[in-house]
C-alpha cells in the first residue's frame, strides 16, 4: 500500500509516516503553480515511478488496477495515467476496476482531481492548510482531517493568481449525490454538483423477497466461489517478489518499534528468519481467512511458503483467535499437506499495545476513533508489522492451548508484500459458530 501526498497552494508538511508505506521508491515534484506532489511507493504490479507526469499533467496513485493490458503497459500506474490523459478523468474512472485512491493535477487548467474507488478501499484524507489544502494517505493529530468519501470524483479549482478562493465540482457515483454534497459543503464555500452521475460498478440489490426460490439461484453459491477464486487469483499473480530482508531491516525495525529485552525479537542476540513468502493472510482462524488461505494454495507455486499472521493480546496462546488459528492450521495441513505454511504468532503485551496505540495507531486511524475502529486497527497494525514466533506446519505442529512458545517455534520476519484479509466475509461464508455447530452435528 503506497503513500501519496499533495500540498495544493500551501506550505507542505513533513509526514514521516508516509515513508513506512513506500519502501521501494520515494519522489517529489513541485510545479510552478505552487503545488507539491510526493509519492512513497510499494511496488505490486510493475516498477513504475511516481509522481507520473506528461504535458503538465501529474498523477499520484495508490492501489491496484485489474483491467489494464499488460502487453501494452509496464504497470497499472502507467496504464491509468495514459487513460486519464487520453480519455479524461470521468471515462477512466468508469472503466477502472480495482482498489484505488488517485490525485490528478492538470497544471494547464489548475484543476486538482481526487477520488477513491466506489468501495473506498484505499485511504485519502484532506485538510485545510493556510490558504490551501493538503491531500494525504495518512493524517496526523496537528490538523482537522476529513476523509474523502467514496462518493464520487472531486475537481478543485483555484480562483485568481493567488488561488486563495476555491470552487469544487462533485461528480457523484450513482446514488451518492448527497454524500458528495455533504462532504464538499464542509470544506468549500463554492460547490456545484454535476448533473450526470458516474455509473455504479455494482448491480442494485434486490429489496423484495418471494416464497419461491428461483431455479437460477440454486447455483449462486458455485458462482460466488468462482468469483472469489478469480479475485484471489488476480491478486496472487500480480504480486511481485518478497520484501527484501537483511540484518539492517531488523535493526531499523527494532529502533522504531520495540524495546530490546530477552523475550523480544529486538534482542540483538536473537536469531530471526525471513519467511521467504510473497503473500500472507491476516489469520484469525475463522472461516473467511481459512478459505482465502485455501484458495491461495491453488494459485501460488508449491515452492513458495504462505504466511499466516495471527495476533494475540495479553494471554497469547489461550486466546480464542489463537486457538482457532492453530486448529485451522491443522485443517490446512491436512488438506494442503504439500504447502509450507508459516503461522507467525504475533504476541502483544498490554503495555506494548497501549504504547503503540498512543504513538502510532491512533493517528493512522484518524479521523475514525470508535471502539470497533480501534480493535480492528490494532490487530491489523500488529499483523502487518509481521514479526513473531513462527510455527512451521512442516515440522508437525499440532494445536496447543498452553501459554508460551511451542518448542518448534522460531522468530520470523514476514517478507510478504501483499496481505489478504477476509474481514466482512463471515456472513457470506456462514462463518458463525452456530453454523459450524450445525455442520458438525449433521
């Protein structure tokens, strides 16, 4: 996941957290019209650099595009930029499939376009700064940030040479005109809503029920599995090599994230092994992430391991998520016995949780601050950090509930470049305990 930053007609900020989102490439471009654009890139598809510019048109892009011709373009970034330049913003947005957040600046017209995909799968925030605005993937506690809604495409244009007054035009996704209008009115005095809407990429939900189940619905579960499999296949095939690993990687990690103690991976005398995986799964042991892991097994060469990252707070191996992860690992070991599974057990003490929440996570979640946001955000943050005890399935791990590390455990650093999450899929897969109990009872 990349980090993008645009400072429009204002003093730019130094957002150090963006560096963590782009280990492969960092670059900055400043225009003659006092607009600064910066990119921090994690390569997933291809190795293009950002900001991308041509004919005084500049693009920042965080995400993935699944609908580009790989024979014509070296990366999805290049494909999207060419589409924006050749066909315009609105047509390109309608034809683009994939999670993305985009900033596109046309210096000729002094128009700043920005948007997120229809499902809001990549972050983008906006804040006032002096007489201008800042757009960024990650906020901080020093400003009042607003989340750019996944409601449509916004076009910001400065008025006059100094650009101290602004007009924004909202091009709403179908059915989201009010969302766009409410957002724009909070930040801008001059707002207009385009009459034509951007076509929705999803089919409207059926809101009526009948007693008879149409025959064509019977095979919908098979269709769902095919669609889910194709979604996993596309993402697995587009991912590049594992993240680089060296002792400097560990030293940098240790200096930023944890204390050096005898029980910590940051102990300089502690050996740590790179996982060697390109792909990983945020793994609670539930039906959603287990299905994703099984599908990945279909599309990843058997010579490659797959990381399963499981987070436990406080009681470690006695927590429900740890126990279900160990049980699901056993199922995967039986059904996919020729795969090397790295179950990386991320153990987080309550003190470390509170310290990391105050120092990093709260700002990364901002402006979201509910209990649910905090719970999910903390688990995701520690899992994505990718350091913990590893139980290798190929050494005969069995599900255990006792505290402490298994004798077969070792410290491991996940090199996965792309992590899969099954959040929200429980309902689709019948993943609640009552379904499991009904299945076990016949």
